[in-house]
């Protein structure tokens, strides 16, 4: 094996970044962080809409005749507030992950974090289940 091949192989070891690619990795990390922030804003916006749904249901309740009044307006306010909180937690998590990856890039090392993927997956599945349960409960209450 020639000296140039040994140098090339040493630069391209698994988990090692090519020094010429570090700037691109830093910019990709920033784009990923911004994608997390956009997702967090979307989750918080959905939470706001869900929370306002209970206000709308109360207004309808007050304007309806006694025979048409809905007894239960659901848990939309609490669920919406939880979704807003989830969006805030995702933003904090994104900032933490950005700094972890940025430090790894500065060291010239990078590796995938399957625990992060599983944690986000579990959080989103729990949020989806909560929204589904809410939809079932609110439909049954009407």
C-alpha cells in the first residue's frame, strides 16, 4: 500500500470527518437545527389551535339553547397546553443536540445517535396517541 493510500484511508475512517468537509457539516448542522425549530413551532401552533377549541366550544355552549347544550367540552385546553409545552421541549432538545453535534464536528468526529431518534419517536407517538384519544373522547361527549 502506498503512502498516499494510507493517508487517504486514515482520513476516511468510520466516524472521522474529512477536514475539507467540516464547513459543510457545520452548515448542515445549522440547517438541521432550524428544521427542528420549524417543527417545534408547528407543534406549538397545533397546541394553540387545540387549546382555543375549548374556548370556541364554551362560546357555542353559552349561545346554544338548553336542549342543544353540550355537557362536556373535552380536554382540549389541557391537551393544547401540553402540545405547546412539547414544542418548547423540542426546541430545547434541538439546541442541546446542535451543540453536541457541533462539538463532534469541531473534533473531526461524528456519529449517529440512535437514542435521540428513539426518544423523539416515542415522544411523537405519545403525542399522537393523546390527540387520538382526545378526538375519540370529544366525539363521544357530543
